[in-house]
C-alpha cells in the first residue's frame, strides 16, 4: 500500500464554481516532499472554507483502482488529482476504511474522518452528464483524513495502517447511510456508541422503507485492492 501521487492546488476564479465562483479543486502532482500541517498539506488551498475548511477534511485520499474503474465507466483517461484528492493511493481500500482508522504516511499520522460528498463544483468540474447521481450510485467516494501527527510525505511513501476500530463504521457505510441506504443504516446502528444523528436519520428512512427493500444507492462493485 503506497502513495502514487501527492497533489496540491491553489484557489482560482471560476464562473462555474458555485456561489463563491472560486475553487481549488484542480489538484496537480508535485515531485517534492511536502509538509503535513495541522489543516492540510503545505502549499494546498481550499477555496470554500465554510464547507471544506474543517480539520476533518484536511487531506483527501482517492484510490487509483477506483479511478481505473471510472475510466472504464466514462470512457476517458483520468489523471491523478482530477477528483481533487491530495493523495492518490495504490493497494489500499480507501472506501472500505473504518472511520477512526489511522494511517502512517511518511512521518505523518492521518485519521480517516469520513467520505467525500459530491457537490456542484465537482459536478461542473467533471462536466459529465448526471455526475452527482452517478458518483453517488457508484459508492466510491474516497476518504477525508484529519491530521493526528504533523510530518512530511511524498509520492512513493508506504501507507501503514496503525490502528483500526474493532467495531466501526466504514467510509462506504457512512456514504451510503448518508444517502438513505437502509442496509447501511442498520449496520451503523449496530455499532456501539454511534452518533445519535444516525438514529434520527434511520428512523425516517426505515419507517418508509420495507425491510426487504434493497439499498437506495448502488452497491460499490468490488473494493480497491
């Protein structure tokens, strides 16, 4: 398991970039090692700090295996960093990671905090028909990470899983549950100490969906390996 590419970007003006008309989604590969700061990688910017400025969204990771899947789906080449991720990985099931799982990358320690939720800027950037709906249905969102220990990292660094909650919610379950998947919500409710917001969400979803009803969004066909 390793980092294939480290990607950073700066905020630029863009008419298509939602209400702010400003975005830093265009992340580009860098060849040098980079510092991991409390709120992200050195030299990387986030334009919409209201929605993407949380320390829980300090670093975004996406699996090259999921890019390869998308290339077959949409019929075009997708470069590392195109989805706006800072770390493009290989050999790591990013979407199958457990919330709270910790990775050592280079000399930094990062903790999985949740999935990426597609937004209007991502939709306009990709310029693919029905992109938000397709991205949601595919169930391959990648993972946001918070910084636990400062350090530095670079392309080629291994990703070492230091710890993983014994009973936890995966990035995939969080993503599907957030979009009303009844089966995912049941798995989340079975985790001791889950956030009470899930109880309220599940009450609404499960009340209107019979037990035999399938997932509300498409199952992710296979995991990155």
